[in-house]
């Protein structure tokens, strides 16, 4: 059965507002707005609307997750560095009761050892990493497929 909420939440953690200029050899030259635009076009084509929020503040991100359940069918999240240590974000996602797809532009498993653990993965339906901006598109597609098959 398809979800009654046809709206997805795309959440971005710290430093993702710097995409386009931050370490382009790792993250590319596309901006966060570029990635959101592309993901939104794909979601719209699948019949879903997208809201996108970015914050460098863990508390604000947790607040967004806590409010998501009343308005959204699911979340696509690039938690940035919060991925590796923010157990409070893990708890908020678990409590929200929404399907979550974790996405990363780079492949954290192929980078520094401290990036290898994700506290998001245990509460996500899946993780997509290492495909640059395509990770957001793949995340949207995976979430919609999950929702439509539920």
C-alpha cells in the first residue's frame, strides 16, 4: 500500500552547506542546492514532494527529525560527521518511526577509520554511499520504492 503522505524530508548535516567549495576532490563541485534540485526532480517524477533542510546544529537536526512524523512519509539523510557519533540523532530517528535512507556523497568506509562507523545505519532501511550527487537520487528512489511496496 502506498503511503498517504506524499512528501519526503531531505536532511543535511554539518558542513554540507559548503558543498561546491569544500574539498572538491572528495565532494565534487556541485552545491547542496544542485543536489537537492536534482533529487527533487526525481521525487516529483515519482509523485512525491520534497522539503530540504540543512543545519550545522545537532539539536536543530534532532528537532527536525522529531517533527517529521506528522508530515512526511520518510527521510533521506546525509548526517555528515554526525553520522559517526551522534547517538542522540540515532535515538530521534528510531523514535520517529519513519523509514530512513542514509546517504553520503563519498564512501566513508574507504576513508579515515573514524568514518567507518555509522550510528544512523542501525535505524536506516539502507545506506547509499560513494556515488557523489547520485547518492541523493538513489536515496530518493530507494525510499519511494520502499514506501510503495509497504
